[in-house]
C-alpha cells in the first residue's frame, strides 16, 4: 500500500454535487470496491492495491480521490442539518467574542443566547454567538439592546459546505477547500 496523504479525509458529495460528509479512506475504499462512486474530483490521495486476478494476472488497484460523488439512495443523500455545538460555534465566530471582539481559546469562550432562553430565545444557530465569560457575565439575561451591547457580526446557520469546512478545519486539503468555498454563502466569514 502506498501512502500519499494518510491523514486526509475524503469529501463525499451526493450525485448533484452537494457536500454530504467526510469519509475515512477505509470508508471510501468500500464505496470504490462496491462501485458506488459515480465521479470524482481532486487529487489522488492514496492508491490501494488489491488481489491479483487469476484470469488476467493483473493486480487490481483503487485510486482514492480527495472528493467523491455517490448516487443519492445510499446512506443519506441529502445534507444533514448542521448540529449546534460550542466547538463549531466558536469556529464559526473565528474564536472571537462577538461583543468585545477579542480572540479567545475555546475554554475561555461561552455560548451566548442573544435573546436569552429564559426570555423565549431559541437554541438555534441564528440566536447564538461566541462570547467571552466577561461579556456573557455582564450581559446576563438581557438582550443586547437592554445591556447596551452591540453584536460585531450577525449569527448565521452554516450551510452544508460551511459546516463541513468548520468541522474539519485542521485537516482540510486545498482542493477540498476550493470546492467547498464555491458553495459558501455571503454570510460566511471563513477564509
Ligand atoms: Zn467579550
């Protein structure tokens, strides 16, 4: 087995070219072997050598590409709704407190509900921002207007391409990022 990029994940698309999920190379190999991959993009990141055919004497070889598209029926054909989590929220807001604008480590950030949940605010992407403990503590269960605090950027729900970029931010390949970026919305502050 030849290694090219052993840590890279493979970006799976549905047949329409919408990004769905990250696969390990093992998962992608299974899809290749079952001939479920319809088309590919990006570089070859691994070559997997299989058995030798008794008929022809040729050794089979699977080339794993960094982006693969599969027919819709299998697994989940539609992009999932991005689950709200602190980790992804802090990535979305680039580890900045959305009130004071300073940069913080994850452990020093918290999830602020713009309209507090105690006042009927929802626990959704469009009602939460990253906030440092100091700002969150100062705001308490008030709206930004009541607390005379201004949001530095409007919260948004990441679309599937943005979500996949946020989830895998450390290990994403340039060709995958290029592809995802073409589907980023204008809200998105990712580079
Ligand atoms: Zn702050």
